[in-house]
C-alpha cells in the first residue's frame, strides 16, 4: 500500500500538509468537515503538491519535514 504526503491550498490561501493512503477520500473528508480541524472555518481548494512514500513511517517523517518549512520554501517545493 502506498502512502501519500500532500499539501492542500485552503480557501484563505494557507497551506495544509498531511498524509493519507487515498487522496480523493481524504480531500472529501476535509471538504465534509470530518477531516482535520484545520479546515473548520476554511475550505480545502485543491491539492497543490503530492508525493509518494513507501510506508506510513516515511510519510510521517516527510510530513514533519514539510511542516517545518517556511511558506516560501513550501512554494518552492510546489513549483518543482
């Protein structure tokens, strides 16, 4: 099973980073309010970045690395 690290652009132009095994399902969860609390008061707009990881552990490590980046660094990652 593949894991994905993703960045979603929110309705307030902020960036949310997470992991999942099913990108479409996770986006729907965020849209319906059953995903992360981060989307209370804002809506997910679109995926702006996705990356495949071999397992949950590697996905979690990569998620943590991305979350530590500045917004400018995340924008550079997205533009690659």
